[in-house]
C-alpha cells in the first residue's frame, strides 16, 4: 500500500518511502501552509497583553469600569475573533472546494489583514474594535480548515502526522512571538498607542508572508481529482514526490485517490447538496466520524488548555507571580516551553508513538497539572489577595503551581492541540472532507468562544472561583482521556484512503480494534496483489513459450 510504516526520526528511516519524496518542494509547501497556524497563535498570545495596556483601555473608554463589568468586556473582546472564526470555518469549505486550497489561502489573508487594520485604526470606537476582530476572525477561522486539509492531502502517509503538526508548531511559534512582543514593549515602550499596536502588527506580518508564499505553491492533487482533472493531479503529485509518473509509488498513490473518489461518487451520484448532507448524516460511518471530531473539539476546549494560553498573564498572577512585567516574562517562558513541546510531538510522537498514545500522554500531563493547581488554590488563599504573606512551604507550593502551568502547556501541546487538527483532517473521505472539516472547526471556535468568554467570570468568586475553575478543567481532562482510549482510532502511517476501512467496524470497536482491523485488510490486499502478479507472470511465461 502507499501508506507504509511511520518514519523513525532518530535513524531517519523513511518507512518504505522512496528517498525522492522527501524533497524541497514538499518541505516548502509544508512550511508555507503550516505557517497558517500562527494566525490563531498570535491572537491568543497577544490579546490579553493588549487588553492589559492602560492606553488601550483608556482609548476605548473602559478604564473606569468595575471589576465585574471589566471582566465581561474583556471576555467579549478576547472572544470576538472566535465568533468570527465560526463563520470563517463554515465558509472555508465552500472556497476550499470551489476555488482550491491555494486561492482559499489568499482570500483568507486579505480578510485577516482587513480586520486587523480596522482594529488598529479604531480611533476610540468600541464598535470598530469588535468589528475588526470579528472580520479578522473570518480569515483566522479559515486557516484551521485550509491549512490542515492541504497538509494532510499533500503529505506521504508515513510523515502525514509530522507535516500536519507543523501547523500546530506554528500555533506555538505565533504564541511565543506574541508573548515576546508583549513583554518587550512593556519594558521598552511607554504605555501609549504603540505599546499595544506594535505587538498587534505581528498579525499583519504573518498574513503578508503567507499571502506571498502562496504564489510559489502547488495546488493539492486531491483537489484536482475532485475536480475531475486527473492529468493535472498526476502532474502535481509527480512534482511533490520528485518522481516520474511511471514510478510504482506515484501510480499506487494516484490509483488510491482515483478509486476512493470514484467509489464515493458512485454512492452519491446525482444527489447534489441535499445528497452531500445525506451522505454525512445518513451514512452511519460518516455521521460517527463527524460526532468523533466534534466531541474532540468540546473535550479539548473545555479541558482549559487554550484558555490558559489566552489568559496566561492573569493566571500566573493567581498562583503567585507579582508585577506586570514578571507576569509577561512568565508567559514568554510558557510560550517557549509550548513551542519546544510541539516540535517534540511533531518529530518523535505523532508518527512514531502514534496519534492516540501521544494524545493520552498529553492529557495525563494536563490532568495532573490542573488538579495540582486546583488543590493549591483551594488550600492557599493567594489568588486575588495582595496582602497574603505565604509561609516558606506555601512559597514552595506556589513555585510548584507555576511549574504545573508550564506542564499543562506541555500536555496541551503534546495532546489535544495536535490531536484535534489531525482528527479533523484525516478521518473524512475526500468528497466530504472539506465540509466536515469546516463543521468541526466551527465547533472548535464555538467552544473557544464560549470558554474564552466565560473564563474571566468563572474565575470570579461569584463564579466557580479560581480553584473551582481548575477542578472543572481537571475533570474534563480525565473524561477526555478515557474517551480517547476507548473510542478514538489510531491513524498513524495509514493513507487517507485506507483509514476509511477502520469505520467498517461497529462504532464501539473502532477505537480499540480499528487499527488491527485495517492492518489485516492491508495484508489481505497485499496478498491479492501478489497473487495477481504471480498469475500475470505465469500467463506471460506461457505465451512466450507458445
């Protein structure tokens, strides 16, 4: 099969891949489309620093609000990008399937730049702040659909996890640079317009770079297959693989794409849009895939990982960091830790250890961290208490709580933040991949909007309180880990077309037995292929003798 064993990065064993497939065109495409992850990362890393600028609050007239009212406005501003991203994610499948992955990237960059420009030029108008962040969200929301789909479609199966995780790595690159920008401007700039506008310009830099890089990229061969342009698909595939059209690896890969798409088309011929939704919801295996990916988004967001990223400066203060600059510096370290964890995950876990094992390792780390922080905040009254003087033991416990925030970031990077994108980009058949990925990413941003909007008020004493919030995140993390172990299938090293075979099993067996079932299918297909070659050889030999 065109899948093959996952690559061993330590020995760089190519897992059966022809060496020509690991060429500069592939890695350049992975870099260009993986960089889209920075869109989400930059926003998550920047917005709390922007909001904590007194100049920003004064310019939009919210500097004199009470604690509860300020928490509400903060939640709304922070989550407005997520609200726009819901619409952006749903719109992405239309442009992705109509105009292709490359042109979809160009138009989302335009929306992203337009929204940030309106936000920067708000001139004291809260309406412009909301509108700008919403429009930016229309572009940012599409990145989480277009980027992972393209990366999964162009990547050879043994390194698909590595390539798709470049997107999540870029999320943390964006977060890290945003944290550095907030910290640097807090040290070197007075609290004026430039204090929050200069970091925000990171959005424009990334959007501009990605837009320019698209003019040097090839369209996805699977998009051309869907458009009925097989020759163009083969031409692009040859360029991406660095192999001629007659090479067995290329022929097998293009044949798999052809066969899978023709099989889908035969099953849904003449149904149109109504048939497309009927195919998603009316065919049990497809409905279950959509259920899996959407429940994964809920579990991921409500485990608290993304919310900690957005509100990191405030949460470090809760566990004992004092002073604005010290809090921002702690977020810089947090960003570096998460970025390194994402690189480790991409290189050594998702393809070698497998998606499922990596996901569970990350969730376990995150759960332990959440419960420690919850217990600490429950026992030590340090949160929102500037007059509290901790004992030596409590100070050590506070240091440990700070460390566990870092550990939660490592867990999030290894687990849910990588897993949620891999699941949505790998599990769906070609015909419905775009729309199902869009629906899944819309759910992702709905959940992100909800948790980012809710967290400032959850932390208040009339909400769950600081310790109650972390207990909540810990419980969701544990439930998510159990669910992943029982129900999420392992797709490492499998081609996108053969992943479909796992869903021939009953839904309650897919998570535990799906990979074994698919491997048995592969062996059977290999045996049939070998027998056919032997029979063909016998026929040729007989004809030559005659």
